[in-house]
């Protein structure tokens, strides 16, 4: 069987898409010691993408289990899950619910309410529609990427250690990267 791929310049087919977690990734990237990067990936994510007739009326909802964050180092993972950062036991979910999707020149922007540690603030991401494809089993899929930056302190993620030579152990800003593949629901 072959996979049919259709790249479109407009929007995907109208309908509701459930996030395919095995083909989607949510990552955060932080600076460590102000010189290197550490990437955290959330292993448990769910979501819905509702594509409307008019793309600006579309909606996105994503939920990440805070305790599912992994960086490849168990001590660091446990620290990220602790009250110093995500406080995953008290706040088990990180959510994003779109409030606006729209063109910005040649590009698109995705704006919504991002909730971390029980704090909800607006966040805006660059949005790219990657295209549509039908898998070998006849499932219609669509893909998007979103990326941007957040000031983690706005969500109460304030833990840090000052460095002797200046700067801090963990950057104030986190890059957020999301690759989403959705499956069209019948």
C-alpha cells in the first residue's frame, strides 16, 4: 500500500481531528548555564483540532500531562515535576485552548490561553500547515507545526540559581515547539 500525500496551500478538510499522540510532539527548550540547550518532551498529550469552513473560526485544544515531561536525565525530570517547576502532583495538566487563529502576512498565528501550574495567560505561536495525507488504512490525516517562546516566570516557574559569573542556571524564556498530526473523525 502507498500513502497518498496532498500538500495544500489553504487549509485542511473541514472537520474534527483527534491528535495522534504517536505522531505528535510537544517540546520545551531552555538554556542551561546560558550556553547550552536542554529539551524536555511531554510523552502524554491529547488534543482536538476543529477545522472550520472559514479557517479563522477553527479551534485547537491540547492537553499535556505534566508528569510526562522527560529530558533524558531522571534527576532533572523529577526536578521539573516538582513544586520548583511544574508541580505535577498539584497541577497534573498543562492546557492550551485557542482563542484566535489568523493570517499574519504570509504566515499564520495561533493565539490561546495557556495554563501551567493553574495560571492561565495568553500565548501566541507561529503556525504552519504542513499538509494532508491518507494513510494505508484510509485514515485522513493533517499536520501542523507551532512554535514560539514564553516567559516561564509569568506562569509561576520562577526557580533559578544565579551564576557566579553572571546570568542564571535556567533561562527565563522557554522555546515551545509542537508538531501535531490529527486524524479526521467520521
